[in-house]
C-alpha cells in the first residue's frame, strides 16, 4: 500500500476514536462523572486532530 492509502486507513481509525469519545462523553454526562467526561473530550480532540493531520495533503502525495 502507498503512503496515501495508509493515511486514509489511519484517518478512519481516528474518526472512530472521535466517535467513541462522543459516546464516552455522553455516558459521563448521564452518570454525572466529570472524569469520564474529560476523557471523552480528550478522545474527541485527539481523534479530530489526528484525522485532520492525516488527511492533509503533502507535496510528496502529488503525482
């Protein structure tokens, strides 16, 4: 697989991490546990940042 294909696969994983962070945050809000909410928010931030970083096109990716 080329570099671009691996970065797309990792971006999909990062998106799933962000969605999991949303689920953890909602669960923390429902059971009123602030620690869980913070971990969920951290998962959301890391997932979105990683997805944006991995899908950023670099000059090496151009044909």
